[in-house]
C-alpha cells in the first residue's frame, strides 16, 4: 500500500480528477483523506465512493462557503 499511514489532502473535489485522486488515496491505504469541495453534494459523492471500498473511519464533513 503506497500511502499507508499517510494523510492525503485533496482540494477541488468534484467529478473528475479530484474525485479519482481521493478514491485512489483511500485505495492505496491512506490513514486519512481530507477533502475540500465547493458543494456538500460533491463531498457526499466522494465519501460514498471511499466508503464503498470498505474503509471504515471518521467519514463525514461539511462544505465551507
């Protein structure tokens, strides 16, 4: 696992590259993936993708405007 025990911060979460990077980080064993997005809907979509990998943890957050 390439990112085991690492914290990854991905800003600009939306459909596309940001979403793929966040999911890849989780898949590669990141201890935490910190997300930033313009909308709660984008955060929720990426969170669902990460949780679908079977990664349990402190999922949840809010978008800041």
